[in-house]
C-alpha cells in the first residue's frame, strides 16, 4: 500500500504545511473590493511564483519525500498549474520531475513547465486517453513517487494552507475569520484543504458547467464522474473526470453544495478582475468570482473569493477582455 493510501489529510497536516510554506514564500495579497455594494475579499493566488495556488501542495509533498524517494524522482499529472508547482518544487529540491500533460493544454503552461526543467509527457485528452494510466506506467517503470494533482493527502494539506493564511490576514484586519470561502474546484484538492483549514467557514466549490461532478456528487452523496469528458470548456485547470475517495471523504457531510458557472459568466469574471482588481486571471481561476458576480452564492463582509490561477495564453486573454458577450 502506498503512502498516499495509508494516511488521510488532517488539520494538523495543514498547519504543518502552512508553516513550511510561510518559511518559503511571501503571503499572497488579500484584496478588498465590492460586488453590488457588498464588501468581499479576494485571495490572489494568481500572484504565486508559478501563477497558481498549486505551488502549495507541490511543495508540501515534495519537501516531505525521503532521500531515497527523491533519488527516484516524481511523476505528476496536470493540465498545467500543478505541473508548474511540481516542476518548481522539484527544481528547488534537486529532484527529477516528469509531468503527464494534455497535448491540448495552453501553450503557456506547457512552455512554463518545460522551462522549469521538468520532462513533459503529453497525452491525448481530446481522444479520451487516461492520464492516470499513462502516469502509473511511468511510475511502474521508474519507481518514482506519484504526486497526484488533487488525490494526495500532502497535496490537500498544502492547498489548505491558503485557508490558514487568509484567516490570519483577516484577523490582522480585525475581521475575525471568514464566514464563507468561494473557490474554484476541479478534483477537490483545494476545496478539501480549505475545509480542513477553516472548519467554521462555509466552503463553496465552483466548477464549469459540464464538469460539475463534485457538485453532483455532493448532491447525491456518492462520487459521480463527468458524464461527457468531451464537453468543451475554457477552464482547463478544472477539467477532472471525477473526484477521488480521499477528497470526497473530507467533503461529504462538510460541504453541502457546489455551484456551476457558464462560459459567459467565466469570461465576465475575467473582465471584472482585470478592470476592478487589475489582475490577469485564467478561466478556471475566475470560476469562484463568476459565481459571485452571477448571484449564485451569498456574499457578506467576511466572504473570501479565491482567484486560484493566472496562467492563460496572451491571445486568448486579450480576446476575452476585448469582447463583450
């Protein structure tokens, strides 16, 4: 049985991850703004060194590897943000990294992952090829450690460090902790981590329509996969076919519901973030903001919206912000 299968993520693990990350990285800003007259807060994880919160889980996972495990390297699966997180951490720790990425991932993500020194193995997502099968084949061949993008206890704990960080920032402002955290959701790594980190807050996962399997799974009380993995979406960072038992075990009974957003709502959120926060946010990273702007989640003065990533191709972003729906 692997280490991933032998342990569950814990609040104590989140605290340990947060301490490790605080010693390594500066805090990302917590920005105040208003939506329809209501004050809300934005956690700008798009301003991480790799442009995404994924650096948190990757660092916690890789920095916990033994010397023997480090010598054999790591394998990751990602459309780009987790890929860059693993590649960044691996380079800093001197670990060889191979990342399984979809051939149709944004070029900015493929290029950035390679620039960080990782070996990229492409797979055919559009043709239905299973990235986990490709990754397991590489692990079996090399003995490397699999660093899953969301179904890994260390990764979940690392992502949860964002919750402890934003809570401390709110307390410093005299606000107390968050009442609600609205976050983009793919496989549920960030959602599960925030649930462990902020047990007093409502956690609201937001997914793109057609890929809202976590929302449906929460409603039904069991894991339900995406019905049609060929369904088009610009939110490549949130294209996961199903959550995993390790994530669902944290979410079930703790997170009551999820929200789905449309492509037009996501584009509107990207434009809003650019105009009002002066931030570049990728489609998947704007999903939580999209739900807030569309009135799909309740807002109050202690609601935090996670802007989870900012890695988008320049031409695609220029088209979004220059074209009104």
